[in-house]
C-alpha cells in the first residue's frame, strides 16, 4: 500500500514543480521585456532631439548662405544726350563769358552792370537748352530732363515712345518731348540711302558727296543702319517692354511727376528783370 500511495504523490509533486517553474519563467520573461521597452521609449526622444538639432543646423546654414550670397549688381542708368548741342552750348558760353568779362573790366558808365545782367540772363538760358537736356533710363523709371522741366516716368506708366519729327513719350495721359534725342531728317535720309545701296548689293558711298574715302568694304559697312534718334527710341522701347506691367522685370507702378527747373528759371528771370529795368531807366 505504501508503494502504491507514494507513486501518485511523486507524480503530483513533479507536476506542481513544473507549474511553478513555468510561472517563474513567464515572470522572468516579463521582467526582461520591460527594460527593453523602457530603453526603446527612452531612445525615441533622443532620436527626435537629434532630428530637431539637424533641422536647426540645416536652417541656420541655409540662412547663413542666404545672408552671405552677394546682391545682384546694380548698373548705372543709361544716359542719352546730344553731343552737337553740348558742343554748341560750350562755345556760346565761352564766347559770352569772354565778351562779358571784357565789358565788365573795360566798360564805362552802365556798361558793366548791363553786361552782368546780360550774362545772368544769357548763360542760364544757354545751359537750359544745350547742356541740361538729357534722358536717364534705369531699371524702374525714365527721367526726362528738358530745358525747363524734369519729368519722371515709371516704366509701367509708359504708353508709347515715338520719333516722328520729334522724339516723344506718351505717359500718364500726357505727351512729353525728349529734347535730348533730337530727330535729324537729314541723318535719317542718309541712313535710308545707305540701306537701299546695301540691299541692292552695292558698296556704300564714301567721302564727301561719294568722292574719295576708303576703298576697302568690310562686313560692317554692308550692314543696315539706323539713325541715332531711331536707335535710341528702339532701346527705350525695349526697356519699356522689359520693365513694363507685363514685362519679365516689371518695375513698381507709380505716377508721372513733373518738376520745374527753378535753378535755371530763377537766375534767368532775375537777369531779364534787371535788363528790363536798365533799358527802361536809361
């Protein structure tokens, strides 16, 4: 009996030890998996902070590169003037100063005062109509400096540029003459004759009245030409199209402004008043 009873008891004890061992192994697996999860969760913020620092460094380097990038070069405005008018103005002013200085130094009676009043009226007038006229064309606007006024025309306000008998710009509902770009009908006819000979395959005329001059004809001589005033208007039209409302480099819109040239008007007016008083009281 004792041996029979001991057999089942041993089997039951063995089963209990196996169950206890299984429970212990499960608890060990649970405890071993917990640190792994904690380490994984702890590693997530590290990776996030690393990505944030990388993005901050990338944005900082991009801003530094943008700050270090050089600005696009700014070119000076194109300037259009009449060389013949400038030459004539210089000659007239030199002649007036020479004669006026002689009258002031060697004149008697009211002659020196009259000479000074004449110079005060004559010199500003000559400067206004010969040295002052100019057209400045920039990236945002065109500034027209006429004898008595200065007109500032933003490119989006330009409606048309034309060169008939005179060079003109139509902008802001008004028409303004370009004194610095005179139209020479003689030069235009000469260019037309040159282009007609080039189209016919004939060499261009050289020298005075086609007599004399260089005998060798180059490729540049056989190219068609444009009159100086027409070429200047073509360049201004190109700038108006480029910086106009629908152009690739559109300039900011604005209104046409007109300013009177008081630096010329005031001295000329004072000289005229002085001359009128001197002639009225002689």
